[in-house]
C-alpha cells in the first residue's frame, strides 16, 4: 500500500471518530464542567493506550529523541485543544463549533512554508482567504448581538469562537511538529505517553479554572466519556499524528475539514 492510500485510509478512520466525538462531548457536557470532562477523557485514554499496547507487546518507553513530540502533542493537541474545544462547546452549538475548531488549515497554510518548506500555491492561498471570510461570517452574529445591546449573549458567543479558534491554532502547531519530527517510535507507541502528559497538565489546570468543577455520575455524562476515552480519543490522536508523517501538512488539515 503506497503512502497516499495508507494516509487516506487512516484519515478516513480519524475523520469518522472525530465527527462522532463532537455530539458525544456536547451531550456529556450537560452533566459536567468543560475542563474536568477533558481530564476524564485524558485519563481514560491514557489507560486505554497503555492497556492496548501492553496487550500487543508493543509498549516502549519513549526515547529522548521522541520526547519533543510527546510534549508538544500532549500539550497542544491533547491538553489545550480539548480544553478549548470543551469550553467552546459549552457556549455554542456543536455544528458551528466543529467548523471553527477545524479551521486548522487557516493556520497551517501560512506556517507550512517557513516551518516545513512546503510553500502554499496560489490556489491554497485563495482557499485560506475564503476560509477567513467564512470565519468572519460565522462571527458576525456575535458582533451583531453586541452592537444591538445584547452584550451577555453576544459576549458569550464571541468567547466561544475565540476558544475554538485557539483550539484550531493549537492543533495546527501539533500537525506541523508531527510533520517535522523525526520519529523513532511509531505514533501508536508514543500515543499513551502523550495522553499521560496531557492528563498531568490537565489536572492542575482543572483545579485552577474549575475549583468547583464536576463530572456527575450520570449516564448522560459517563457513556459519552467512555466512548471518547476508550475509542474515539485514541483513534483521533493516532490518526492525526500518523497521517502527518505520510502527507504534507496542508493536505492533513484539509482532510480533517471533512469532519464537520
């Protein structure tokens, strides 16, 4: 199987997992606070990753050369991305949220040239310009609410947009590093360590931002959390880092636009 076909298969699996994750998160947040829900997802995914690799006999400690990718994906894609996504989803509908969070292309295209030497073509730059116009269109209702005197609702919506665009930037940086990094272990082998680092970062962040936060022991909160932690989360993380090794960063970010 050549790299492009392999990347397409992995990407399709990741897109399917990511697309199903968004309504699950939105459903679970009805009985949980955003950052603590991200903690629960990271902890369960960490246990899942170690258990699966242990059962396969492929569990390895990351080498010193792989530590940078453990730290960057753990911090940017798994800690900050999911925290910002959950904060945004708590304020906005899932459909609009997923579109904004997957605007990674808007950040990847201008950065891929200076960082990776993958300079965008004129058609890609036009696509970025259209993407910026689309984001502005999505933001316009919030500005309209603020201008019309609805400060509460407008400000809340605008904060949600900022969270989700920040999440897109974090994931874009993780994609670029995954593409740039020289891998020693495979993405599957480093995944549980990335999840573990994210969990270590998320616990103090949750204590700081949500000292009264919670995950209620209800079916509405726990069933989506189990799905996210046991299946969707590990698949999404493995897929995004694996695809970034095989095809250009711009193609990765464009492929994940299928998620919405």
